[in-house]
């Protein structure tokens, strides 16, 4: 029995070997099937075939399509001009068309929301400003974006302080004299603004809060209309863009008093700052433009955009064009711009809430 068993076992082993090679094909000894038809072999074959059919993923080079710079205001204004300067430079540097897309309305928040909700691939940029990203979000009951969390900072492009002016008929020759007059006549002096929440408005409100004076805001539909009323003597005081007011200050139609920045302006160095004139620490107001993109955009894309824009801003023609707007080129890092943006939100968010400003 044992021998027979051994022979049976041995014959079975031999038959496996012989059978496996029968006919020159490998066969499954238990099912008498070719290996090529066995479930195990077939499973592996299907797996390898499927793997071969899967395309290998390659990261697309940036940019892979046209890039847009969204502007939250109508064409022709300072923000539009700056955006078009950058778009022209980036088109040459990125090798893809960069277009400006104007989406005006709701103090720039419509355009900002569009970029906040775009794919995080660096193909949608936003030209942000103090108004769109430090004031308006706190004036509206609800906006469709968080000015910090929903964006990746790319670069602070430019900034400029405002120029404080008075109509000659008011009789003041310095910011000290203006503050002294306002203290003697609380609520009696009016100042012009280009609209509620605008830089001309908020700059005077900050001065009021730090000095305890009381002046009344008269809001107009844009700086142009406000400046016209100022020159005509209908309203005696305004803080606004250097570019918009400097020609009138030089001609004598208005009297320049001081600059709202932390240091004197390179464009109008003859005017002292409000800080140095009043010894007023903490008073600094600059309007600014910066480039943002959608939160979550890969760091390599953000850094590429920063590099190209900073290099663009060093071009003499670009500097000159920005200077004509009364602005100074900045061109900092994404991290520096992020820190600046947080500071601006703290400063102006508090001011908007303290004044209980509501979008109209």
C-alpha cells in the first residue's frame, strides 16, 4: 500500500511535470487548462493591460491658457490703468495672453468674489485695493469672500499717500491750523469725499478719531465730482490722491497742507506728513494696489507671478506710468504683502465698525 501510494504520489508529481509541458504549453494540472486561460493568469493579464492604458499624469506648465486680471471698477480709472500695465508686461514674460476683465459694481466686491471662487490655478488674478480688501468687506452685511482667507497674496504693486488740501477762502495754511480751527468750530467744517468708505473719507475719519475733532463728510459720486465742488468753494476741505490735487495746489486754486503717509512723498516732497506736523503717532493712510489670486494656488505659481511682476515694476516705463498716477512702486514679497493686508484689515475694519458705516 505504501509503495503503491508512493508510486501514485510519484506518478502524480511526474504527471504534473509532464502534463505542465504537454504539447509545449504550460497547463494547469488540476483543471487541465492552459496557464494562459487560468483565472490567476487572466487576472494579472487584465491588470497589466489596464495599467498600460492609464495615461501618465504630467503637471501642465504654467500658464496653460490665457490669464485674466479682474478689476472691480470701470475701465479708464487708476486701477484699470495699473492692471493694463501689468497685463502688458506679463503677456511678454509669461508667453501667454494676459487680459484685463472689468467687473464693476458693489465697491469692487463683485470682481473680488469672482476671483475668490475661481480655480486655484493662477489663471485668475485680482487687482485689489484698500477699498475692496480692507473697507468694503466690513461695510456690506454679506460679501461672497473673506478678504484674507479666500486669497493668496502675490505682490503689493504700488501705494500713494493722500494730499490734504483746503480752499484758500478757509484761511488755513497748515494741517495744524486746520485741526485748531476744527476744535474751535466742532461740527461746523465740511469735507468732501469721493464716496462713503473711500480713501478720502476714511483718511479724514482716522484724523478725527485720533485728534478728537468733529468735521462733517459730504459724499460725492467719485473724486472728480468732489474736486470740482472743492475748487468752486462749495466745500472747503478734502484729502485725496496727490495726482488729482497737486496741479491745483501748485496753481494756487487750492492750498496743500500735508501728506497722509508715514514719510514725505517723492512726488511732492515739499509737503510735510501729518505725523511730523502734528506729532500724531499711528496716523498713516495710503491707497494701494496689489495682485491677489485664489487661495490654494500652488506656491510655485505664486512665486513665478511675483518674480515676473516685480521685474516688470523695475522697468523705467512702468515706473514712470505709475508715477503719473501719483503712486510709488513697491514690489514686495507675497509674505510681506500678506502681513500688510492683515494690518490694513485690522485698522479699517475697526474704523468701519466704530463709525457704523453701511454700504448704500
